[in-house]
């Protein structure tokens, strides 16, 4: 009896897994293709199965003859155990890739990578290891010039209102800024400034005015410290993300260097180190945020923020 109930339940689960799958016809896909590419001069030239996905390939009738894919992509929803699917189109990626070689300065400045879906290009990723704010500004200018150029050059083939998303990944040492659809300079500049303030990256902070740094600090929480419950809190000139109750590894290193606490062994550099106290090793810390309770175990000092009112005198 129990076995029969189990089989019934499994059967219901399996059948319900199909309930969220939409069955797309070639006509549905042709309509979707027209809506997403705004290109009326394209025809479907092939359709094939790739695992659970169905891939329709379209080709435009213009001389350049670009081909792109609309994919009925299937995934499992881990929360509900339902199988779901969605139509995806890589037209914008194919168009950007077509014009990319015409922008020599862009190709020299960035390392360019691709994401693939079912073996087809689905996204272009612009990678850059930057040294300073000026390089961020140069990167942004090159990307905007490329994006506007693609819109203008492709206007003869499709609607100018199409969006050509720019996926960027900037790194500066262990700092990473990743944006899936870059639209303005602040989207990369602000995270860099926040990181620079929090990690006390002095080389980076010289690129910003006192006013910019002060404005940035308003979006952060100041860190306070005290030796024990009876002492008053002392404000440090260091900051953390709002309501995170963590301290940057570089800042904790500076505190350990300054306080010269007993029973502390510090090995490594400011950017990469381990710390031991009373035969207990903490770390390895490398451009990361350290919880206040861990910092307290290491230093025997209490850490708090101005938003944690219960901890303030």
C-alpha cells in the first residue's frame, strides 16, 4: 500500500513538473523573433534540438547575412521542482560581435570574452584590469562610443530603439566590479570609490576630491571601537557597508600594526595575511570583509557602527 502511494505521489510530482512548460510553435518563435530583433527581413533557416532546448536559427536577407538564434531554454526551478522554459534571443550579441572588429581601440583596451548557450554566443563580456580612475573613464568612453556606433550602423537593418547591453568586468587587484548592462559612468565609478574608502586604498583615493569622499562616506557606516563594556566608544576614521557589521581586512591589518597587541603573530602583507593569537590562527585574509565578532576574538576589542544604537553609550 505504501509503495502504491509513493508511486502515485511521484507520478503527480513528475506530471506537475511539466505544468510550467510552455509549448512554443515555430509561428510563436517567428513572432518573438520579430518583436525582439525588429528585423522584418529575416527567415527561419533551421530548427534543432540541443538537450532539452529547441534552437531556431534565423538569417537576414541583407548582404551581410547575419545569422542568430532564438532558443527555447529549459531549466529546473530548484525551489519548486518545476521545469520551466523561456525564449531567449542572441540577436544583439551577434550584431555587436559583427561590428566589434571595426573598433580597434576598444579591442586593444579590453580583453573580450564570450558566454555560450547551447554552443551559440549569448553574451559578450568586456574585461579590464584597471589601475586608476582615469582608466575607468577611458573604458567607459570607449564602450559608449562602441554602443552608439552599433546603434547607428545597425539602424539600416533594425530599429534604433534596440538595446545593446554591455556586460563589463573590471578588476583592480582583488577588487571586482561587474555590471550586466552598463548605462552610466557612476555604475563603475561609485563601487570603486566605496571599495577604496572601505579598504582604505590610499593610491585610489587620490583620484577623488575631498567632497566626493565625504559624500561617499554618507552612504557608509562609521566604525567605533572600545576595549571593554566600561569604556566609551571611540570613532575610527574607517567605514563599512551599511548594517554589515564587518571590517575590511586591510583596515584590521592597520589596527594590528598600530596597536602592537601582545600574543599576536601577523604574517604577510596588508593585502594578504594570516594572524595568530594564543595558538589560534585566523585567516587567510585577502581583500575581504571580516565580521566584527572575528575581529573581537583577534584583538580583544569591541567593534560597532553608528547605526547599532544598542551598542552605543
